[in-house]
């Protein structure tokens, strides 16, 4: 072909190929740098590049928010719901993993200059004294030119001429997306925070178990960190500029220093720490949570450097003086240039609290039917039950309600010396006939986990001909609840079915069927929770339906997450074992273990079990 | 400004467009403007050095031109006297031009090294004081454009051609944008007329230019940039690897260097060709060199030629060396006696070539290595010839050629340890490790995949090199790639566009650092 | 001429000089060869050859070399 024809062919091919790649990268936009991609998936994009993807998100959704909280990843743990309540505002969490103060300043300035900002919360982490103005990765850490003033050609060409595998990954991940957070989508785009719904549904209790699950804390890695004068100066200058900007615009600025795990804090030279915090106080007053008794308990941390959402809740409660939330005495201080030296002395003196001062060991007993006959390992005769109650009383145990457990954990209310929780599963009529009078006699409260659909069924399982052990009715239950000694809670409404007598696939437990779409499953479980709550509130006069015993003791992470979302924040397994409740950590009310007791268990044996739990 | 940046492509495109629209006599101005823009974007105020060099050689060129004319136009009876007087002045001018340029080059590139070396000496002598250290940025391509400019002055001194009277034009010769950063080191009489001519753009030249540039981009982006990752890993911390992996690092460095340098030159020549400008060849399939001398005739040709014309010849024919030659012939005699002065000059040249690369003991050693080997070969030539006769080796046998090529590759490979290792002693230690503790199993037990490249990437590099070797082999045997292509059907020709473009896109441009999304976010 | 041929074949054994017109341009003679040849010529013919003479045109063929020698002798 002629040279002219060759050139035309060349440029046509070039345009075709180049245009194809460009278009694909633009449309998939895995890093969330372009507005309005075809396959928009904010959570994925934020994971790949929290900075740009969040800016893109806010560009579209800024009307929904009027306040922002910005900082590095630890800033994720201050719940926006709580901020909204305290500030009476609508917060978005703009935190970015690995953020240095320059990132924070750039984003904050951009938001202030372009959108409505009433309140600005800036999270400071001790690492801000090490890094400033860094770009560890030119795609994951890049911010749009609109924010940074970078050359747009340079910036966008990085994303347009990028390996299309990034986009392919995104499409592939779309197929593998689950309700739970996965490595490729760790954000909750609505709040901007990390999607911690699973981490916050983990069963946490005894310290030993925690260390086994998180070995990093058992053998904390050796290390040291040296503060960098350039980073410290840069961080403080950025903060000063933000302070001035907020002052000019009448924006409410709150600076919060994040809790640091004590062994990580030990990486630093104390003189440098003092220097950093002192100079920080000269720039702006701040709330400091860096080092306190909380820093010493790994259960308050997701990992070596990130504190849990529940700790963020305590911090905010301290700032806003919320008396309804438990906050350890030494947790948090308002630091100004005047009191900083005194504060640093207190900080240096921070020590762990005694276990007993903020944790409690609570054994839980699990009964079923109360009858003379039946499987002696689970069924108990009224006589044996009475023997149990008497033995407990005699040994100085106090039966407590679930509400008391909640109050201990959430508000820090006291628990009696030797607490024990008594529970009955399934909602048998015998609970009403035999157990209730005994409970009344001994003045011991108990919780019954009834199956909603079976309430009042005395002869047959549902519409079948199959006989059923009789269950108490709504009237009978209401009578017990009214006495104040009994609480009827959930054993699911209808997710403890007998497979043999169900048409089609049965719900024998709360787990998702194999292959069942997550969406449908969550719907089913949510509806079950709702129906039960409505029925129990109306039928039993139960004020608060928030506890559930897993049918057949079966559970998984997803089930627990959905339950939490539906207001069931105390759950019970059928595993024998001790339970440690931790103040300020509502998660410690999840997955409580229970000792199965029956006719076989003598009073003595029962006391041994319970004592074991204390042990 | 990197050749691989979008901005460079944009600049080339814009320059081509304006060039074709501009009136013929202004076209060199377009090139000058593009060149200054290019340098400004890459080096900002260091563009001052370009003006400095252009200014000094411009003025000395004019002075030399005047002296040459004086000498030529002198009446016959005074000619001798005038010539003698002029000779002195001409030498003075050329000396100054060299001093002003190489002096600056020395200061910018070598002073810190010298200071570092002298400081302990000074300290030991108790002289006290601290030698000042330069913190000036090394301007882009300074070694290239200065050598090119000094070549111009020397040529004018030798009266090869009259000096350029238009400063702008000379500035263009010094700063022509495709070449200013990495050569080739052009000759004024070869390049300048083409720059000033203002030829119309021509479809053929555009096509050939694009093809050449594409080939260059292939070598640079697909092969060299990829290999760089592995090289970086191994050379950044050679102590962590066994000898075989170190050798692999050097091997990939050879590939990287060749791909990067020759690829860059192809882009340079390709871009120039789009404007209808033919630049000097800088690489002539060095992979097929049969000896180290041959290698230097094929590798970085223009540097070698510069050294030959402006350093080696004058040195070889200089009086002191001539006297030395006479002395050695008389007292040593034979081939050896004849060859000693030449060997000395040869050795010096390679030494200078070594230092030209940078201020560092490693480069000095590199120069030494090349100089020593070549000189040795020169001195030993009679013995070699005798051995060959004794062993009945036929010089023209194919297997002997292969042997020569492999031998040369091996020697070049060894030399590369010196230029790439972090320090000279490390380089020597690495060579020792390679032969004494290779830990060969590292090559297949997966260690190779921990060096920053996947098996796929390594495969791409090797396959890419195979393509390069195949094409060069074809050329070496006299094949004309472009002409052969042009004889093919439309479809094949289209494939020859689409496939390279696709390869370039998929394996070059779009490579970036691809991190699977699962890896980007690993830790809260 | 004969003397020149002798110098040439001695300096570059294995090179066929007869009929060649592009000894330099074709890369048959390298710079080392040139310098060896030139120093031999200066010695044997007692002429002075300067750097300016070392251009390809003067060494591309035996005739050209001879012409150079003649010119410098004159």
C-alpha cells in the first residue's frame, strides 16, 4: 500500500485500539476518579482509592451532608450516626487509609470551598508525626486535580492509559460481590466509614480467646518509630491552616487524637511524643484519647493500630458528656496549651485497669422442658429445678436479667457479686406451669426463648397431625412477663422448623440455605425478626425484644450481622462455656455460651459448672 | 521530558503540524522552538547550559572562521608567516572552547567525585578545610550536546567547513530536540544542512519515521522498562542473592540497557525522520559483534567515532607518541614495537569512554576493563594468529563466528557488572560469587519469581528479545525489513501495524504497576 | 606502491585490498588499522600525515592512500 494509505490505516488502528482501552478504563473507572462511570460501585472504588472515590462520591451527594470527619484510617471508628446526634448535623466520614495531614487539609479545603460545611472533625493519629506529603502509590493514593491542583493531563492519563486489568478486576469482583465486606469492597459508601458490620459482630469475650484469635497482640511485633521533624512541622502547619480557614468561615472545628495501642505507643521515644503533643496544643486545642487504660486492652482494637468502633463511641460520648454511655474514668482529656504539660504527665502515668473493674464473668444456664419424663440431659423435673434454684441461692448467686447485662456493658452499671443467667428454650407450657412458680418462689428472673409460630400450640405441629410438646399461650406468657420475673425473647419466629413436616425446603435454623441469594435470605431473616417482635410486643407485652437464642445453636457471621441489623444485640449459643462481658463493648453480649442442664445435673454439679465459669 | 510521555508525543505532533504549515525558510525556527520547549519542559532553567555551550562554540567558530580566512586569503609571500601566527591563535581559540565546555562539564559532573577523593588526602596533609561540593543539577544530556558542539569547533578549526553565522541555527544544531538528551552525537556537516533545509513533509518519511519510533518504543517499553524492575531488585540488594541470580540480574541489565538505549535512539531517529531528517546511526546490531573492538564499532557508534576523530587520531599522530613509536621500534622491535604507541592511545581512549559515562570508580574500572582487553588483544594478535594456525581454525567457519560472538557477549556481560553494581568492590565480589557460589537451583526453584516480575513478564522480556534478535539477524544478513514488508498484501501490512500496536498497548503503555485489586487494600 | 601493499598486508592480514573502493565506508578498516598503517607510512615513506588527513576519502582504496602519500611528499 502507499505510504499515505499506510498512515491512514495506522492512525485508524491506533484510534481504534487506544480509544477502546481509554473508553474501557473510563467506563469501568475502578479507582473512582471520573464522575459518573457506567459501572459505578462506590464501595469498590473507595477501596481502591478512598481519596478520589470519596471526592467523586461527595461531588454527587454533597446535598446530603453538611459536616465531615477527616483523617487516616483510625478516623473510620467514630460512628457518624453518633456524630449526627451530638452535633445535630449530617456527617460524612471522609477518612482515607494512609492519609497524612496534607491529604486531610487538601480534602477539607476543597470541601469547605465548594460545599456546605458546618462542622469539621479532624482525626489526628500519632503516625501523622512520621509521614507528611507522601504518595506511596500513584493510583491508590492520588487525589483529583480539582483538589490538589496537579496537572490534570498527567493525572487523568494515569487512569486512562492504565492496565485494563484493573477494570476487568472490577467487573469480576462485581460477580463475586457479597453482602459481607471483602478485600475489594471494605467501605460503606453511605457513611464513608469502613464496613465493619462483620468485625463488629464477632463474638468477643475472654482475653485469652481474643489473643488466640488475634495472635499479633499476644506477641506484639518488635519495632520502633522515629518522628520526623519535617512531618511534624508539616502536620502542624496543615492543622493551623485548617484552623484559620474554619475560623474565617465560622466552621465548627473539632480535633481528636485517636487512641493508640500501648505497645505501638511504646515504639516512640517519649520525649518526641511530648514534643509533638505539646506543639499540637499550641496550634489548636484537641481532645486526646491517645493513651489511657483503654490502650492496654487489645479487645478494644481491631488490629495493632486500629481501635474499634465501640471505642470511638466512648470517645464521642466523653467529648459530648453523654452520661448514658460507659466511658472509663481516664479516657480522654481536653487539651489546651495551658494544660498540656499536666496532661502529658497523666498520659505517661496511664496504666491498665484491673480486669474486675470493667469485665464480668457471667455463667448462663439453659433449660428446656420441665417434666418428670423425657431426655434427662435436657429435660428437668420440677423437683430438680427447685434443687438447682435453691443451690444457687444458697451459694450466693444472684440471677440477673438480660437488661442488667446490657446496662453493665453499655452504661457501666454494676452487676451483683455472683451473677447467673437462667434461660429456657422453645417456650414449653411446662415453663409456665412449673418453672414460673418456682422462679417466683425464689425471686429469680429468667428468660424464655420461644418459637413465635408455636406459641399456644398444645397438640399438633402447625397444621400437621404430628403431636407437639405443648407450648404456652400469649395470655400465659403475658402473665409471666407482667410479673417482671420472666422475659420472653426470640428463638426465631419460624426458623426452627421440623424438616419432616414441612412442605418444600425447611428452615431448621437461621443459616442461609446453600445457594440461596443473600438478598433473599436477609429478607427472610429480617421478616422473621420483625414478625416475632410485633407478635411478642403485642402478645406478651414485652417491651424490648432484642435477645435471641440460635435455633439448634447454629449461627454464622452473616446471620449474626443480619440479626444485629434487626435489633438483636444479645445472642446465645448452646456451647458450654464462660462468658466475659466487657464494659463499653456491646459485642461482648453476642454469642453468649450456655451450660445445658437437665435432670442429670445435680445441684452440686450445677454449682461446680457455675463455679467453673468463674474460674 | 521522557520520550514515553504523552507530552512528548503531543510536542512532536504539534511541531510536525506547525512545521508543515510554516514557510520553508522559517521551518528551522519551528524546530528550534520545539527544541527549546522540549528542553525547558524537561530541565527548566538548565536550558541556560545549552545557551552557554551554543554561545561559546558559536563565538569560537566565528573566530576560527576568521583566522582560517585570514590564512587562506593572505598574499602568497606572507602566507607562511600568517599561517604560523594564525596557527597559534587558532589553537588558543580551540583550547578555550574546549576548556570552557569541558571545564564546566568537569565541574558539574566530576568535581564532587574529585572532591570526595581529594578530601581524605587533604585531611591527611593536615591542610584542613572542606572542599566545596556542587549541588547543581546535572543538565539533561549535557555530555551529549557538549561533545557534539566541541566536535563542531574542532571541525571548524580543521577547516572542514566554514562556521555557522546564524546563532539561532547553531543553537538548533546544539539542541535539536529528539537527540539533545541522549544523542546520537551528530556531526555538524551531516546533520545541520538537513535541519536548516526545511524539507516538505513526505508520506514515506512519515511512515518510516513512525515505524522506527514504534520499534524503539517496543524495545523501551515492552522490554527495557520491564527488565528494569528485576534489575532494580537484584542490584538494589545483591547481597541477598546467590551468584546465579546476580548473574541473571546483570543479564537482564544487559537487555535493559540495550533496549532502553537503542530503543531511545530509534525513537530519536524515527522522530527526526518524520521531519525528513536522517540522523547518524548509533547502533549496528551490537549483539553480533565478533570482538570487543567490533562491539565498540557497533555500540554507541557516534561516541566511538567522536573519540576516534577528535581524540584517538590526534593522539596517535601526536609528536610525543610518534617519538615513543620510534623509540619502541628501535629498542623493542617487531610487531610489539610497532604497536605499543597505538595500544597506549587505544587504552587511553577506552579509559576516557569509561569516565565519559559518569564520575565513579566503577566507570573508571569499566574503561580500564575495555581498554585492557582490547589492548591485550592487539598485543597478543601475533600469538592468536599462531594458535589459530596451529589448531587449524578456519576464520570463516560459521561455528568460529558463533564462538566469537558468544565470546564477545560474555566479555561485554562481565563488563556490565562494573557499570551496574552498587559499588566497585561489590561488582568484583558479585563476579566472584557468580563463578564460585552460583546456587544454580535459584534459577528454577522460584527465586526468580520473587524479583518483582511474574513468570509472564520474564517470558515477555525473553520473547521480546527473541524478536529483536531475529529481526537483527535478518538485517545482519542483508534483509530490508521495511521493503520486505511493503511487498506484502494489505492484510499482512495491516497486521504489521495492528499487532505491534496491540503489543505496545497491552505490554508496554498500559503496563503501569498493575496490582490486582485484592492486593491494593490489605490492611485496615 | 609495492612498499605500500606490503605495509597494508602486514598491518591487516587477511584483508583483500585489490579492487576495494570503500575500505573505510564498508568497515573493512577500523581506526586501529588506520593508525597502524599511517604510522608505518610515516616511518617508511618519511612523510608527515596530520589528523586532518584522516578522513575516509583518503583511505577508501589503495589508490587513495597512495595519492595521499604523493601529495604529502610533494
